[in-house]
C-alpha cells in the first residue's frame, strides 16, 4: 500500500510540476456559494453541523492538499464545501439572538447581541482569574474583564490582551490593545463540565482531570457533530478579537459589528496602580475563529475526525505582503521569509485606513514584529486612559505593522465575493468581513515544500489572533509555533499530569482544559519548542 501511495504521489507531482509557478487564479470552473445548509439560495440562521456533498473526500489516497492547479470541476473541489460551511456558521452565529426566526433582512441588520454571544464564556466554566477589577456597572453593560494574578501578570481565564500563541499583545492604529474573548456552545460546555455525564471527571478542575485521566488514558474526545449539514451540531469553540472604536481618531463605527461594554482592568496591570473601570467603551469585531468537532465519516475518508476550523477577519485589518506565499503555488522567487520574523514589505491599498497598519510609518521592510515592553512587570502595562497602550511600550518604537503573509486561496476568494454580495444586498455590516480560510485535518501526500502536511491548507492564521506566527512552519527549533491552527493545537493536552509522569493525556486539540490551572496555563499553552 505504501508503494502504491508513493507511485500515486510521484505521478501527481509530475502532473502538476509545470504549473507550480504559474498563476493558478485562471480557472474555468467557478465555485458556488451555498447560502444555507438546507441548500437554499437564501441566507438563513440554521447553524450547520457538517459540510455538504464533497466527492473529492471519498478517497484518502494521494490527496495533494491545495498545492497545485486549481480544480476544474466540482468533483475535484474539496475545499469549497468547507468554505461554504464556514460562511454558514459565521452568518448563523452572527444572527441577532432576538431574531433567529426572522428573515435575514431583520436578523442580519438589527442591533443587539448575536447568537454567539449567548454562548458561555470560558470563565463561567473554569472560574475567574485570581484578580479582576470590581467595577460598578449601573447600566448592566457586558463586561470585558482583563484578569491578573495580582502581581502584574495577566491571567487567561477572562478576556485577554495577550495572544495565546505567543503571549504578546497587538496594538491598533489608535494605540489601544486588541482584546480577546472565548466562548463555547452548550454541547461543549456540557462535555467540559461532565464528560460522559460524569461530573466527578469534570475537565474544569485539576482534581476532575486527574480522575478523568485515570479512567480515560486515551485522552479527551469532545462531542462530535452529525454527518449531515442538517443535524446535531458538535462541540463549538469561538474566539473573537475586538478593538476599541474611536470616531474622534478616524474610526468609522458603521463598518464594524460593535458592542458597548464595561472595560475592567485590575490596578496591578495599570501604570500608576489605579484600576480601570471605563464605560461605555465601544468595541468593534475584527477577528473570529470558529471551530466545530466533526465525526468520523466512512463516506468522507480523507477527512480526519478532528475539528473543522474557520477564521474570519474584518476587511480593514491589514494589507497583503508585497511577496506573499500561496497555499496553491508556494512562495514566489524572492519570498524567502518562511521561519523568519518578518515576511517583508507590505502592499497597502491607496486610501485604505487599516486597523493594524500605518502606511505613513512604513519606512522599513519589516512587519509583524512585536513592540518591546517598557517594563518587566507588569508586562505591557495599561495606560490609565486611552490610548491604553501609550506608555506600555519601549520609547521610540513604532506600532506593529501587521501584514498578511499568505494570500487567500483563489477558490475561497471567489466564494467570499458571493457571500459578501449577498450580505451587501441586505445592507448588513457583516459584508465587511471575509473568510481567510477553512482548515480541516487530513494526511496530505503532496504539499508545498516545508509546510506542515497534517491539514488543508497547510498554513492558516488570523492576523489579529496569531500576528507573529503566520510565517513559521513549526519545523525550526526556535519557532514560536506553527502558523497552522491544527498544527498548533495538535500539542494540546490536559493540565493534569499522571504520576509517575508520562506525558499528560491529549485534550483533542483544545487548550481550554489548561484553564483549570491559570497560573501556569500561559506557558503550557505555547507550542513546545
């Protein structure tokens, strides 16, 4: 069997080798948006459980990933069903929670909390960080709590301003920290609280994890979805990124989905030691990870039973690099930035106001380089008033110049245009969001050189959530972690460690069980070097 696979890979390589450096954007085949999991032509609030028909997944031999020529027919197009599912999830989760039975002209345009905001925050399952700011909230606004250990160290159980992948912050164009929030649906919450219905083995405490590990040495297996788009949804994790919207500094709030919140930051993270209790603060959504646990499916043998990962961004986040790499064609000549700190100069669009890139200060060819902290503790302190990052960075340093290092897959770009047009027809603010990519687990026989081969596409990052690891493949000794959702999360384990000390049991690609031990969760959530 191995010999047959090798022969298949060699033949496939020979077939596509002449087009590796050709512009593959030219294709007669055009993928089509499927606006609802019910296969209708209308946007809907139905949350899909699974991908639609995908003939390419029936065989798991010789699958080349996205590297090579674009598909010429639906039968060859493995990716579009995943991208349509991603958009279906994004639209359903961003439907107004008060209008899920209303038509899209209502559900996608009225104000108010969205469906995903009815999901539980992780702090509701694992408890708050050791210290949070106690703030009076007479208007009962949603609270964004930035937690700490009380000694100048941010903790991860509540909302955060450190990216989980690197423990580094991201500053926006106005000099404010980007904020991060995590939520889970009820299916995942129930599994975390009582896997298999056994509350004594809860994954939300170290004692529960120890009991679980003794009874389940193979590790966690989160509840999976149905094998059809219309069916029971599986465990869902959502991570969102937000930036403070300030019209006085040039922000156009109408371009974002926004919410007014109480911002609470404990004094040990603030210059001067005075806690921050700011309200109302307007936050604009700039990034969204959505992952759903998928089942084993004998009809789709190329799809591993892991999770389906989708990541969205606001269209104004940051420009593309001048020499981006592509998941379809690899890296162009001169783009030798894999496993380097920067992917070179950016190519900003004239007149575009980016949230994380200022063309006026683009005086070098470096980007995605974190700003040095000005003090050891607190690391990256908050200013007492906006801009909150002022005073929290080393003197003389510029704001991070965030740049997208990988171009979006051409088939995905085509689908994006169709979904954005449908949302624009409703005058919905969600027309200003775009799918960066949908990743799924498979064993790739042929891939772009140097890129991880355990997922399709091999590389996928969100600029707002993984700014500093986009260009790392995870193969270098000093890598901060691979710029791949599946590649990074494949290291996830439970927080407990059996004694004697074999490796902790796997946690099924989820880092959330680390929150049972918040003091060390930060260091343990980073990919091992």
